[in-house]
């Protein structure tokens, strides 16, 4: 097993580790993960479009989007009567890509989805 650490030596501060744990906790729900993957794959989306893509009820999706907003993983903007969500920054897509790639490797499936 070969690991490639981001930086050798000193451990991150407790505050940085706590914020990192919160980041991963926000990803640790399948409904939230569906929403952020949909935003990663499709770009900014209205709540209506996210409901369709994710297959979630409006109330459930709204709750999960609130958690993602609170974790600074997504941002929203009102466009007329619609609210459009997007990933907060490119780091989120990188983390998701790495996680999906790792899950595919570990499961031995390269199903392309």
C-alpha cells in the first residue's frame, strides 16, 4: 500500500481537522451526494431540475440543500421565481471525482456512472 501525503511532517491543526471532518460528514448522506454529483455533472441547476435528476421529494431535497449550504459546499442564487444551486468551488468537484474514482476501484466496477 502506497500513500502519497499532501505534505510530510507537521499534522494539520485541530481546527483544520475538525473542518475537514465536517466536510466529509456533509458528503456522508446519499441524497446530499446525489445533489452535489448532479451539480458537478450538469452545472448550476434549479431546484425543479435537481428534484427530477436526483429523484427526491422537494421537502427532502430542500433539507439536504440547506445542509450543503451550511457546509459551504453549494451556493444558491434566486433567478426570478427559481432558486438555482451550484457547487461552491472547483475543490468540491475534485473531492467528488477522487471519491467516485476510489469507490469504483474498490468495488472493481468501472460502470461509467
